[in-house]
C-alpha cells in the first residue's frame, strides 16, 4: 500500500499558506503600525460609562442592563451631609469649588473656600476626635508641633504661633486635602465633612 507524504497533505498546505499570508498582512515597514487585527474584540473591549445610561445600551452583564453595579449593602456615601437643606447646599457648593482648585494653588483656596459647617460645640468636638486620629501624632495634642512623629519629621507647624494664627478656613482645608511640604495629603483618608470639622478644631488651637 502506497503511503502519502504528509508534506503534501492539502490541509497542511492550506494551514501553511494561510500562516504565511497572515504574517505578510500583519507586518509592515512602519514600526508604529500594529498590523491587521484578526480578532479586534480581543484587543478592544467595550468600555461602559458607569454614570451614564443611554437608550440602546447593550450591557447584558449587569441586571436591567445597568452600566453601574449597585453599591455594596451598607455602603455610606461620602457626599452625604446630614444638616439642613441650606447647609447641604452650602456644603456641596464648597465641595464643588474645592475640586476645581489645583493642589498647588493654595492661594485660591484661601480666597474661595469657607467652612460650611457651623462652629457648634458638637462639631468642634467631632473635629477634635478626627484631629486626634489623623493629626495629633505630628502636630501634638495642643497643636504645639510636639507629636511623637514630629520628633522624626522636625519643623512641624505650631498652630498657636503668630505665623499660623491667621490661617483661614480655605488654607487649612487645602493643606489637609493636598498636603504641604512634608505633610502628606489626607483627602483620600478623611471625608470632606470631617476635614471641615478638623478646620473648626484647628481654629480652637489657634486661640491658645
């Protein structure tokens, strides 16, 4: 029985020819040219805008075709403020303004921002609690710059000093949010509401 040479098998010849053609089509002289994409869906996945929902969306992964997943049960919004309607509006307005100010433009914060949270005993006490959690280790219990970490950092600002007694709401809020000098930014660790409450307490330290 005569054996066929596998090299001349029509299927093998087709695969080899297809490989050569594909190689030639996907290569070129331009180093920036990625060549022909034979499976573009593997390279360019469909991106969904989480905060938008337009007519005709084809998202079949999430329930009801939503582009955004429902928040985890028990999630607390960082944008929520529980004061009166007028205070809510003032709080949200200040937050919107703060977001437009670059981290290196502290002078704009000094001129544009003011504390939307009233300096009530309860809010000042809440600010003290936040100060003790996030600030005291450097700035000290009484804002004297003598916290345990300050011994290693050196030169931590003293709030009761003449130079810092005039720091206004916007200045303090900006520094807490974006940091300054050797102080790291805390905007990602402290909610905007609590940052404003810390500002209230820092003003109390400035009086000492």
